[in-house]
């Protein structure tokens, strides 16, 4: 008989799920299988069939981990990114992209409501390249005051063509209206959502946050030589893993509930001592001990993997901050937290 598997850390995600499914029994696992797609069932079935003998200690460790995650899953973070990930799991990518771009675009239940919230200069700049008849249809569907501001910004000869067509316009056929609406959605609204105004330094700080350390240092040094003011502003806007020391204890505990344990273990391997201490001091004694054991068993870890793990946790922290779930103090003295 084969020796039972006793090394908890060597199990992959699907193997852990396979152990869990076998342990909870036929009736309970059947309920879970009903909610999986064919690919998930195939992957899990393959893992189950090749699992072999699993020691009781491994099963117990898995259920402890599951219970810890379940009991500490208190807060949820609602953001564009988390919503997009959820939709991607059940809808085609092109449909998700359309939904997300509409959400990021101007507010409004209908296309015409959305157009009413678009700056008149932006709308006029788009419409001046359309047929006068199309523009006449669009202006007839938005509020008169908004239509007036758009009309005033169109080239004079073109605007008169639009006015003449609006005067002669009868009831617009539904298929024509639908065509105009589809065109606006696929061309104008999509581009508008993608090019929404954003501070260029904020955008660049996000990009720098996702660079590996060597590349970030190289680019920042070169930028300092060309434009020191921009470099300093980007530094102020950047938020790194070591900056998590600016999060209070409650915030770190909230963050711990959202971060995968394996991801955190890799991230802490390359963290400053102050950050390590901050995380361990906000874990239970048992959880901290298990985390240190896992980190010790990893041995050497690639710097690239550490950077990726830390960047992922930073993104989660930012999402929590944007949602008001945690507070990230500023780096200046006035923003420092007082206990």
C-alpha cells in the first residue's frame, strides 16, 4: 500500500479542492458539482482520481485553513476590478468589456440620458464628423438646453444644415433610431470611456507600481534627470508594499481577510522587518506560526515572484482604501496616524 500523503504544502489548489470534496461526502459534494461548469468538473475529477492516499493530518490542516478563511471573510470590496473579474467568470469577454465601458462612461439609464451628461464640447467634436441628418436625430433626442450648447459649438455652415434637417424631420423610424444608438454606443461611448480624463502623473504612478524593482529604479533615475518635478510627484503618488506601515491595525486585519495566504507568504519573504512585524502582530498566534512555517519551507524565492505578490496585495489595499474599508495615512507628518 502506498504511503499516505503527509506534506500539506506540496498540494496544488485543485488537489486541495479534491481532498475537500472527498471529505465532505457524496451528498454535499453533489450540491457543489451542480454549480460548476464542465471544465471545472473535469479538472476537479482528474485531481480526485489521481490523489492517492491522504494522511489525516493533511485533511485536518486543510479544514483548519478553510475554517480560518470562512470565518475571517467579513468585509467585501466592491470595485470596477472585482466586478469585472466576477463578470468574466460567467459572461463572454466582449460582453463584459461592453458592460464595463458603459459603466465607466457618463451616467444615465438610456443612451440619450448618457449623452445628456457628456460635455457639450466633447459631443460637438464627435458630431461634427457625422452626417447632418444623424446629428439632427441626436439633438432631437437630448434636452433642448444641452442641444443648444452643442449646436453653438458646431461649425456654422454645418450647424445650419443640421437646423434645416431638424425643421424638416418627421417621426424617426425605429430602425434608424436603433442604428444611430448602436453607432453611438460602439463608437462614441466606448472611446469616451477609454479616454476618460485622468491625471497623467496618477496614471504613471500606477504603471510604476507594477514595474519590477530594477526597471522602476532605472526609469525613475532617467526621469529625475529629465524632469525632477514630475519624478517627485510620481514618487508621492506611488504606493509600495513597504508603505503598508501607514495602515492602522484594523486596516491590516481587513487586508488579511482579503489576501490569499500563499500570496502573503511570498510577499513577506522580501518585505522590510517593520512590515513583517506589522502583519504578524495582527494575526492570531496560530496563524502567525503557520505563516512562518510556510515561509521557512519555501526556501529561496525569485525576486520577480516577490514583486508580483507584493504588487497584487498593494492593488487589494488600494481597492479597500477606495471603498473606504481601510485608511492609508499620508507620508507627510500632518497625515501621520496618532494612537
